[in-house]
């Protein structure tokens, strides 16, 4: 099982209010700029979120593309956005502070989900996320520290 390495430069701290659409477009653009995905992967991320909410829990959302667009993934990797104000993510009232854009060539996204599980299940994760002031702090939370 290969683990995806996260670095503070994979994280973008956003200023101001963002909608879910703006957040998905922004994280997709970061993935495109990093050479992880082709441009058409952005629509695949919207399509996936229409199929089922990509809200994971504890303030974390994981937008990713549909399986039909795996050929648009050039390299497996992540890009992460942090929005201190929170983003209304779905009709259930869930608020995402952390948006983890996932590009996976096969079922490698399952490994990413396993890595994020520690952060999602920890009772203090949401409180810690709401107090983040740097990419390094967020990185520590997402790595289960």
C-alpha cells in the first residue's frame, strides 16, 4: 500500500467566503496546475458530488472525480484548501473547513481515505481545525498528529 505524502505546499489557506462550487473549482485548478489531472477532471468532481455528497465528516470534504474520468488523472496526488469561514457543503447543513481534492489513478483514493480516517474520527478534530492558523498546523491534524 503506497501512502501519499502530504507537504505544507499542498495546502492553500483561503481568505474570505467561498461557495462549494468555488471551492471545488479552486482545488481542481490547483490539481491541474500541479499536473495531477487534465482540465476535464473539474466537471468529473462536480458530477461525483451530484451522485453522493463528498462531505467526509468533522469539517472535511473530499471532492474527487467519477470513475468514468480516471483517464483524466495523470498522477495520483492531493491538493488541500482551508477556509476558516467554512463552506456550506450539502443540504444536511454540513460545513467544510478543509477541502481535500483527490486525484487517483486506480483505487489509490482508498489509501487516502484510510490516511484521513484518523483525523475524521478524532473527537477534537473539528475544534482543532477551527483554530488552524497555518498550513503546518493543518498538515499535522491531517496526518493524525
